[in-house]
C-alpha cells in the first residue's frame, strides 16, 4: 500500500498545525494530551510509510 500525495500533504499540514498548537500552549491539560495523541498518530502513520517523524 502506498501513501498518496494528497494524504501525505494532509498529514504534513496537520502535523505542522498540531506542533504549532503545542508550542504556543494555552490549552487545557486535556486539549494538550489530545493534541499530542493526534500528533503521535500522524507521526506513526508517516513512519509506517518510511517518512521520518522528526518534527514534534
């Protein structure tokens, strides 16, 4: 199975947004935990297709 360019672009955009959210802070503990879990899922999916997950 191959990662489509569209899905790759979606994942990279989401990863960028979630990383920025975490850097900016101001979220509740629950929001922070949820955002980190989503970011972990995105990184895992990228890693599954051989892309590094260095941004975190």
